C-alpha cells in the first residue's frame, strides 16, 4: 500500500457514491474522446464535484493542508478527461507533468517555455510551484492490471524536476506501482511524481478525470485558467 506522505501516491476507495458517479458521467457525456486527453474548461456541473464542498475538492484541501477560512483555499486549476478504448489504446512513457494552464500568456521569468494545448496557453513554471500542487485522478471505470493502470515511481516527486536522461535510472531506483482502481475511486498523487501508462493488454473503456489543484495566485499578472 502506497501512502501520499511517504510515496507521493495514495488510493482513496469509494470517494464517489454510485449516484455521484452517475451524475459525473452525465456531466462529461458530451466531451469528445481525444487521444491525448481532452482539456476541460467551462463545463457546467463540474464545480459540484471539484469545488471545496465537493467530494473531490474536499480530498484536495485535506492533502494540501488548505485552510479556506484563512484564504488558503485549494482550487482546481486544470482538468483533463482521458478516455481509453479498444480503438484508442495508446501508451505514454515515463514523464513528469511540468506545465500549468493559464488564462493568458505573460512573459514572467521562470515560466517558459510556452505551449498551446487544445487552444489553451500552458507555461512551464518553477519546480517549487509544481511541488506545492496535487493531482487527483477520478475513476469513472474500473482499472485492473490488463486495462492500462497508471504507473507511478514512489518517492520520485521529492527529486524536483528530473532531467530526461535521468528518468529511466530514477524509475529503476524508485520502483513502480500500478494504480488499480474501482469506479468511484480517486488516486491522489504529488503532481511532480514520475508516471507512465502502457497500452492495455485487454482493452476496455477506461475513463479518468484528472484534476490539478493548487493554493495561491501566480506571479507577474499570470492567472490560473481554472476549470
């Protein structure tokens, strides 16, 4: 069993009730499947799950040690829906999530290079900012060992930004864990953790809503895009 405090990844079973799961599935039903994940913004109904009083938001607040009464509130700053099927069964090599979605690009030192994904501006912030974030993966479908579970390298989040040429050795040193889940489970992990996903050996539909959370504002006029 991995823990968030020790390993940077932790499974939370049954965060969404069957009723919540049906509601969330309906909210996301019109999102078209995109091979690399559909970036979500402005979808009515998501806030009920992701905001501070929602089941996913409450988990993020607890993980980040946020204190809303003091203005230290955890907010969802990016959401992506992954929808793997037998016809769209991709693999993703070991990597770190290093970019953030912002409302508009601004030339702030330390926040480049810049990219555009699904028409949204993404910057590459300092590793210290990413180290203060968490990512939650909400499972809409069960994921077993044959259906492309997320793989994580426990403890790798403590190493800061890992150079591309050092990733393979880092994974060998840290080992890897397959993040199995039932529908309604949520995996919480440190945003900087090294992770990967193989193609499914027995592909079935595998929908995952991935949400990044952060505390505080960005510098230099940059603003989180939000969800």
